[in-house]
């Protein structure tokens, strides 16, 4: 599940026990990503606060597409599976999601969504390579500077979270194995799904 030994739920106390209980209540299970932060629940709490602040300023679909682009670039199976599942629940059918993951330029996305994914991908790949032209392209499509900032924030925050999970060897939760085979294979871009 991880390269480190995480704190078992039965041994959790204080802020960690509260974190575990909150995740179990929200998700109906204790996800592997929460266990990965078991030695630093304060950092996880700070991540959640940051992520909520970013999302509060964005349309959910735009947030998920930007997250997906960054996670795909980082080869984070966990984050692609998780955010792909959110998109399938609310926005895209499995075939459309697979098309977006394979090549968002050839998928049925509008020009703004393609440009948002392009910028998120570029930030995750090499933020220093972002140019004024990249920003101007989004402005030309009608995005404000605040909205462009939001896309960069999503990608930069995803770099932290995905890199933490993969750096600790955190495998995606076994529940993702329930996805249909084609979707599961398309969304598993890095580490394999954990065995049940």
C-alpha cells in the first residue's frame, strides 16, 4: 500500500483519529491517501484547506479537467483514477473520459477546456517553460487573470499531492478495480491499483 508503515486506524489518536474519522464519514472508507499522511495529519489538514480555497473559486468541471491534466502528466494513477471517477459521476461518460485521458485535443472538449488542460499539463511538466503566449492564449479565449491563476494553482497543488503519494508508494484504492476494464486501463497511468 505504501513504502512506509502507516499508523493503523485502531492506533490513531488525537488529530490523526479525527482525520481518519472524517475521511471515513465522508467517503465511507479510509482511503489509502489518508493513510499516507498518517504521520503528518497537520500537513494533510493544510492541504485540504488549500485545495478547498482553490476549488471555491472555480467551476467544478474546470477544476477536475485541470487536475486530470496535471495528474496525467505526473503519471499519478491515484489522482487520475480519483478525479476521472468524479468526472464520470457528473460530467463525462466512460468513453468520453478515456478520450480526454488519451488526448484531450482530440476529445469532445471546447477550446477553453483544451487550453486549460494544456496550461495545467505544462505547469506540471515544467512550470518554468510557461510563457506569456500561454497566458495570452487563455486571455484570448475570455479567461480573466484570476481564472488563469486558478488553473496554475490547481496544477501546482496537484504536483504536491500526487508527488507525495507516489513518493511514498501509495497505491490507488482497491475500489478503482471495479471500473470497467477499458476505463481502468486508460486511467492507470502509473502505479497499479492496490489489491483488495
